[in-house]
C-alpha cells in the first residue's frame, strides 16, 4: 500500500495515457483535449491504492448522508450538461480523487517525506533535466522521455510556446507544479542529502526561469510578502498581465460570469465550460481560444453553480491556514490559470497538498 503511494508520488509529473476520442470531444468543429476521456498511468495506480485501502475508511450515518447528497448533485449536474460524456467522465475523476484522498488520510503509516516528497523529488529531477534539454534543443527530446508522457513539439510551431514543457501540457502548468513542489522541498530540506538538495533546487530554479510564467513569479512575490509579514491580507490576481492574451482572458472571464448568471444554482455542467462558450459569445474562432476560464473559482462556479462552488470553498477553508504555503500557492496561481482543476499532474499534486494539510491539522489537534 505505502509502496503504491510512493509509486504514485514518483509518477505525479508524468502524463502517459490512453485517449478515447469521441464525437463528444468536438466543439465548433475543433477537437478539444479537455473533453476527451483519458486513462492515465497514474489512474491505474490510484485505482490499486483505492482497492487495497478502501477498507481503512470508516463510514458513519453522517458520511452516508453526505455520499447520497454528493451522488444526487453529481447526477443532476451531469443531466443538465450539454455534453454528457465529458461531464460524467469528469465527475468520475472527481470521485476518484476524493476517495484517493480519504484512503491516504486514513493510512496511518503514511509519511509525507518518505512516501511523497522523496519519491516525487526523483521524478522532478528527471522532469527538470528534460526541461533544460528541451530549451537547448528548441523542442521535444523523445526516446526514453516518451514513456513518461512527453509530447512531440517544436518551438515556433503553431500554438506552441517557446518555453520548456517537460512532461506537461503547457509551460505554465509545469511552472506551477515546480513552485508547489519547491515549497515542499524547502520544508523537508534537512531530510535530504545536502548535495542532492542543492542540485535539485538549482534545477528547479533554472526551469522556473526558463518557463517565464508571470503567474508563478507574482505568486512567489506574494508568498515572500506573506512569509515576512509585509502584507496583512492576500490580494489575489484575476489575470496574467500578458498583453498578447489579455483580451482573450478577459473575454473568458466575461463568458464565465454570463454562465454563472444564467445557471446560478447548478452551473452548465462539470467539464462543459468550453461547449458553452459558443453559446454565450461568438468571438471564439480559433481552436486555441476554446479554453477553460483562467480562474479555478470562476471555472468551478460556472460549471457546478453555487452549490458546487460552496462545497469547494468548504474543503479549502477546512484545510487552509496562513502557514500552509503549498495550498496558498495553488490558490494564488489558480486565480489566473485553470490547470489545478483541468490537468492530471496538477490535480494530483493539489489532492496531495490537501491530504497533507488535513493530516497536519489532525496531528496538531
């Protein structure tokens, strides 16, 4: 069981997967990656952990009531969706992550360093080396890295950013992942061998520079201000101030607000933001423009309504403390990007962050 959790931690940065294409993944004539049902290698490990550890979860009457309400809401949200298959697929994935969290939280011998940070550090080391190699080459490396999920690309190709992707779908999601990992790395600095720690830390910093993620740079600045008590409140950034995409991001925010207004209680359906873009606006003419709104709160609110949004806030509030820097980093970066709710590697890191926050809270009670 603990070996499987360590294996999952090691595989977190990877995205090797089987994609099941269907007509439900086509919007406006464009095939949308976010809507394609996908089975990741990490899903297989997650399912093994759930099967072996489910018996450790203790249910009482209150939990049974919560399960019934959750299932009822999920089914209702799926039925109101324009695209039923992507919505059902996303709800299955949400349920998978919730059960994974419950299983690990109830695994008494789970050690944050030994079963999460340490094995993850090895794969981040590989991912960081890959990022540097991609930058030097100007595109993907292939070979061995393909089996970890590296996608084929070349800098300068249409819709390809000229920054390292590593095993990720976009440099921004790679940078966000590295930022949160680096906080865990610093927290457990004394448990690593000094040479290994500094080598890995330098590799992470180099990749954070190479990815040129303004979102992450702003988050780092805000975390430092919090760390040194220079701000009394957290000012959250709604958009990434990149002139090239600013109009597009504002249009996505506007579309999200329209969806929220018109579907306040139940939303438009989980994983149905993109299909509904063409219903609320006619400004999206290119495939790259069909994206989720770059704000996890607006995205969740628009897709699940006030009910799902409040459920999410409750989970965050129960696990958020001013000293929980990994979770704070996720929330700040999540104000100007969507990858914490849409991309497998970032979702899993988000889940582990909540698991660790919950376990730390239990230990302090």
